[in-house]
C-alpha cells in the first residue's frame, strides 16, 4: 500500500487545498505503481500546531499572511 505522510503548519492550507494535495500525491503514486494502487493509496496530512516545531533554531509560528483562507 503506497503511503505518504505530509506535515504542514496548522492552517497553512484550507480543506480544498488539502484535498488537492491528496489527489496529486495519489496521482503521483499511480504513475509509478499503476492504476491498481489507487484504492490502496493512503495520504495522511498532519497539521503541526504553531510552536510545535522549529526552523533555524527558532520556534516557528506561521505568519498570518501565509494562513489559508477558509473554503
């Protein structure tokens, strides 16, 4: 079973954008493994809360201008 685990900052993508990412990743796997892999492909998109990770040794908070707008 092809499996992708994608971690993103919380609120970086809206629901529609996450669905588009999942579809694109599924299509990528199908292009490598064939159409038979589609029903078994799993894409997990995890949102990491602000302050839950670091970048360049600093706790990362997603700036407001980069937060997704609701669907």
